[in-house]
C-alpha cells in the first residue's frame, strides 16, 4: 500500500529489460506558472522533456500573441543554460477571442494551439467559454489553418455530479465540436473515463487525447483514504476503478491516439492544504519514472516510446526529437516536499519509491 492506502499495481509480465533508451519525450500538457513558481518548477520539465505544450491559464490569461511571446521569453530565461527545451505556447479561448489574433499568432509560430476551458471549470478559468457556439467562428478558422483545439472536457453545471462531468461534456459539447468541425484537430486533454477513451477510439484520426500519470495510478478512493487527501485532488477529478483500468489499457495499447501529457500543476502546500484547496498535482519531477512503471506493470514496455515520444509529434505534425534518453530499473526515492517560490510544494508520489530512474540524455550517460 502506498501513502494514500492505494493498492500497488502488480507487474503482469515480468520483463527482463533493465535499461530503456528511447527518443526524448515531450510533455503535451503542462502548467509552468509564472514568476518565482515558474523559476522553481520549469527545469523539472525541461530536464525530462524536449518540448512541452504550456497551458495559458495564468491569473491574467494568455489571449494574445504578444502575451504568449513575452511569456515564452520568461520561460526560456528560466531554463538552465545546459538544457535544450522548447516551450510550445497556447492561446486561452474566451467568448470574445479575436479569430484574427489567433490565426496571426499561429501563422507567426507563436501559438501552437488554442485551449478551451469551459468557464469556471478549473484553476483560473473564469474567463473561459460560456457557450461553445460563441467560439464557432474561431473554430472555423482553426479548422481551416490546421490549428489544434485542446479541450478541458467537463461541464460545470451544479446539478451535474462532479464524477459525471466529463461524460456529460462528451454528450453535450465534444460530440458537437467533432461533428460540426470534422477537419479540426482536437485533443481531449487529461481524460479520466472509459467514456472518453471510447469516444476518442471511435473518432477519426484527428481526435487524440492526453493522459496523466496520476489518473493511471489511482482511483477516486485515494482522495478519501483514511481522511481527506488534498494532494490527490485535481481536475478532472479521479474516477472509479473501472475508468482507471480503461485508461491503462488505452495508453499501453499502442494506439497512436493517446499521448503523454502530465498536467503537472504545482500549487504551494498552503494552497493545497486549505479549507478550499486548489486542484492540481505536481508530477513533473518524476514524470517519466511514474509513466514507465505503468507500462512495466501492464507488461507493455515495448509501447512506452510511442506513447511518450512519437504519438504526440505525429498528431501535432511536428518532427520527432532526434536525441535519446535513458531510463534504468533502479529505485528512485521521491522526497516528502520540495522548495518552490519561497514555500514548499509536495511532489506527486511523495515519500514513495519508484522502480525506475531517469538517467538523462543518452550522450551523457555512461
Ligand atoms: O487539477 C488541475 N489543475 N486541473 C486543471 O485543469 C488546471 C490545473 C491548474 O492549473 O492548477
Ligand atoms: Zn491542465
């Protein structure tokens, strides 16, 4: 049992592989924040991943190409000089978003995609979209220019149970987006249900999904095991075991529709351990170690590289990374806390032992 009292997954097939050399992966969904928090967390992502799709939900959301360019410059400045890392910027969609601004930003190579937050679905989403129809003109333009739409797929209605919000979103909104914009590239972000897995599998090749390590590792019990456990709270919230198992099958299946997106979302310990705690799990420091363990447990290590390093670039139409990284079967002790922004953040799987270790770029590993 781990810290949350969640039963460990057993290894289904014992693999003799002790060392994996794979193409350097990318993180297709991360929150890097800004200011001191950005400086504290960005190198955890940059050390493991060549590129990352950076989410735009800052307190003042990124809605213009100029704001994205300036944010990108702050990110690049915060990355250690010996690390090669490319942030890929996204535009936060609002009811009033300017389609020309979006298209211009994409054309100039500043925006890689747009992010749809239903208004008030999650952290800093109050400027999000109140009615999908309001952004149809923008979706039209994005479809035409080949710009991907990244979707936080949850309804926000108070009469819909929080555990049903993703499934209801598929029915009410996602199915309409894909039906009305059949040539639009859509990423269903951080999916958490068997319903979303089925929707993505049944859709055409322009619909893909990211899946986080935490939704592969624990079900909703983890939030309540022996007391309220704020460090297991994120949005979309973890669901029942049957859903976790569907996600594990999807990521390890070898399907090109599913790719790595950590949704690493740091909040200080005080913001998490509060009467109104923030949603988000800070998994960046040991992201690859967490994911690879799932593939090992499922006896599917051979499909790890496609999920981590190939499916994402193929979907986005970007080149794959040419450098390689090394992971070895060696215990990694996850610390209880880490310093960030003058406070502490609690890393995902704090105080646990992970079975793999990220060793760095192949060129630098003996
Ligand atoms: O848990 C989450 N945290 N889910 C999100 O959608 C946003 C994120 C954050 O920015 O904190
Ligand atoms: Zn996110």
